[in-house]
């Protein structure tokens, strides 16, 4: 994908962060226009609003549909902003492009469905429009890459992705767990692919929009797509995670944008120290696995089961508590220990199966 182009539109300043802002849902013409006017007054250039809203259960507000395209055209004519909306079917793509929408994004539920992605890709073939693909709801990097590749194969070159977090059964501060390692790995594999962050859906609360936006900038993300509503407390969908245009402008003005190209001697020394620590970690893990093999042999000789659930749960709880005392994140330590335990079990099974 070396021929990818920036997510650019005529006259648009693409310096980081490129911000796309607007309400979760287009509710009424008045709400759309009022929000757009306030965002335009704060300097935002791309207005987003959901016209077709995939809901988890039937009976909820599923968007105004194609009726809202006329409202977006008014936004363009009255404010000069570009407009963006989510598409999930071939008909959505056709209607949105005929209605003058400038940028399309594909939601998390749709990105998880290869049949739906191919349908959208077919509808986009021969078009020249910026498209952003949200990560699938599950933490599956290959599924995300596959969704991107389908759009790329349709000839779309102004192509990017949106990191909106992942569904997790674990309790968390966030609505959708960030799992930053996944977009980081995506960037490693596809470095030319622009990455936007959706702090609204990751956090699920408006007070998390600012810190998540800063984290995205610290990781070198190209832009943000944020839900902003003129009266967020009365929003018809996802009101807890929407911010006012004025609050969003304040957040964006206070973001610290670090240049990735800056390199200092001190940074090089710190990276060298990290490399040494990683080497020590590998040595310790190798030693631990050798001990696990010996434990496996002992269990085999004495007819003991490999997996001892009670000890495993006690170890997880104790080490996670120690991690908190040392200033580390509990869930991070649980994830690390679970991975180590799975490999230990595999090593022991290889011995008992001899």
C-alpha cells in the first residue's frame, strides 16, 4: 500500500491532529445545523453525523436515514465545512455520494463482516472519496487488515483507519478497551496508512475524551474523530460520551503534539537501557520455562494433573495485587501472567506427552 494518499480535501489543513467532529446521530435539522455552526466557529473543517445508526437491539433510534443528507448539504453551503457519515451497505454508499458527502467511514460492526465489506468495496469501485475503516469490535488485527485491503483493492487510495477500541468481557474504565498494541502493530505493518482515534467510543464518557486524545497524539496518530453535540445531555444516542463544540475546541487547543522526527542523545540512552532490560526479561523467561519443564516432569512422575486451577487463580490475584503496589496496572499484569502461564502449560504438556 505504498501508493496511499493523505486523507485530504481541497483547502484542508492536514497537520496533526486532523479533527472530524459532530454528533453521534443526526437527530433534527436544527440540531445538525446548530452543532455545525458552533464547530465551524471554533475552526473545525469536517463535520460528522450518523444518518444510519446500527443499534445493538431493535426499537432504538436507528437514524434519520437519507432524509439527513439534505441537512448535511445545508451544513456545507452555510458553514463551508466538509461532511462525513457512516455507511454500512451498498445503498448507503450510493445515497451518501449522490447526496454530496465528502468522506465516508465504515463502522466496527460492518468491518467485522467480510461480506458487508466486499459489498461496500464493490459500491466504491471507480470512486475517488476518502474512506476510513473502524477496527472490528473484536481484537482481531487480521480482520481489520482484511477490511482495509478490500477497500484498497476497490481502488480507494485516500484510505485510513479509525481506532475505536475493542469489546472486552473484563471490567474496565473504558467503554471499549483501547488495546493500543493492536493499532501500533497495524502501523508497523502498514506505515503509510493514516490512523485516527475515536476517543468517544473508547472512553464512553466525555471526561475521558481529553486524556485519550492526548494518548493518541503521543502515539503519533494522524487525527481524531470525536462526537460533539450542541446539547449533549439531551442527545438521542450516546449522550454520555459527547462534548460541546466549545469543550472540544479547548481539548484540541491543549493537545501536546510531539514531533516523531526529533531525536536526542538522552532518548538514545534510554532506548539502549530498554534494550538491556528486554534482554534480561528474555533470559528470565527462558529460565522460568526451563523450571516449568522440570515441574512438568515431576507431575508426570507422580501422576499429578498439569493444570492446577486453584494455585493459578491464587497466583494471578497475588501477583496482580503486587503489581498495583508497585504502581503498575492490575489488568496489564494479569494479561502478562496469563500469557506466561499458557506457555508454561504448553511446555509441561509437551513433557507429559512424551
